[in-house]
């Protein structure tokens, strides 16, 4: 038997309307990029300023430590009380004994290095270690020389 051709229909939405899509324009906001660059510039400037302040504080602390160590050397030689200990009831003249020198160096370190930032404290530690080592050597050398002079004078 023969078949009669029929048209079949499907129910669906059209895939195109015949109207092309609107062109897509990429928007780039340059102000956001400019603000970010300006912020990073300000951050860099502030870091430099903080580092400069810390370097200045380290220099001031180091100079203070040098002055106190020089006074310590003089007072050991003359057997006098240190200026920063004159108001203390337990003040006594410093000696060239290594334990006493170590204690005085720790006092100088604490007073000179107080209030430094972490960056400044690290820099000051390096400088003060070298300074205190040189000072201890010189104090020991001067004490040996004084002792030798006293021995030669008594003979």
C-alpha cells in the first residue's frame, strides 16, 4: 500500500531573529589602573621615609652608645662614677673586670637601643656588636698597660 506524504511540524523557538547582535565594546577603566599605580607610588615613598627615619634613629643611638662607651673607658682609667649613674644610691666606679664591663655594655646597649623599630634594632645590633667588641679589647689593653706601669713604677 502506498503512503501519503505528510508534513510534520515541530514546536520550537526560532534560532535567529534575522537581526545581528549589537557589537560588544570592551570597557577599560583607566582610572582604576592609575589609582593603583599612584597607591603603589605612595607606598614606596612612605617605606623610604620610614627607612630614612629608622636609619636616623640608628645613627643617633649609635652615636649615643659611642659617647657612653668613651665615658666608660675614661671612668675606668680614673676610677670615677659614670655620669648616668651619679644619682643612683648603689653607684660605684666601673672596673676593668670583664663581668663589670659586660654588665656596663648591656646597660649601654639597653639605653642606647631603646625605642628602635625592628629594622632599626637589627641595624643597631650589628653596629653595637662591633663597637662593644672593640671597646672591650681596648679596655683590657688599657688595663694591662696601667697594671704594667704601676708594677714598673713600684720597682
